[in-house]
């Protein structure tokens, strides 16, 4: 057997490392770690490829998407979403209550009712002049739309006397889309 002098081999490796320098030694160590991890992951990758290559079992029953709703069904959903005309004044009270909860000043409002014969839909326009902080006005408007999904916010106008003034005067125009009460 050959006698290998381990001490001599370690000395030669140490001298070679000193000649190369620290950055080169770190780079060689990183390359060796990369090759080792690649060699370790290669069999796992091959096993995963075999699993992925297998065909998927056919489902026992196919699920089909439901047919799209008909125009009559869409129209029925539309009319179901509308509010009822007989509760229009109560919806105005809801807006006044929301304004009070948002700490807004709301003294009066303007109201205008209309009816469209072609669509059989009544509209109720509500114009509300409110006063308060800008953020509170927007919160009030969004809460009103959430409380009445058949309402639209058609117009918002803001006015402030000076830039430094924290309160804003706003004019909000809501429209409620209503149906006649069911017999």
C-alpha cells in the first residue's frame, strides 16, 4: 500500500489556498456547495418528472357550467333589487340618520319623484346639503349606498370658504330606483 502523508497534503492545500486568496477560496467553496446541492436534487427532480408524466385519472362525472340566465330571469332579478315606492320617505329618514351618525349637519333636503312608463320604474331624487369634515361626508355617502343598494350617487359638489377651514359644505344628489308595491 502507498503511504500517503496527510500532513504534506494539508500543507500543499494550505499553500495553494494562500496563493489564490480569500475571495477565490470562497468562490470555490460556493461552487462546490452548488454542485453538491445540484447532485442531491437531481434524483428528486427526476422522480417528480415521472410523477407529473402520469396521466390524471378521468373524473367519474363531468361537471358542466349552468346555462346563462335568460333575459326574463335577468329582468326579474333587476326588479327584485329595486326598493319599494311606498317606503321612499323612510329611506330619506335612513339618510338623515346616517348623516347624524357621521356627525354631519343636515337641516333639509330637496326631493323630486318621477316615473318612467317604459321601464315601470319610479325614481326619487334626493338632494342633500351637508356640512362637516371631508372624510365624514364620503363615509356618509358610501354608507347610504350600502344601506340602499337600489340607490345611486349621481352628483357630489364640495365648497369650502378657506383652505384652513376643516368643515366642508357638500351637495349630494342620490337617486332611488323604486318599484310599485306587489299586490
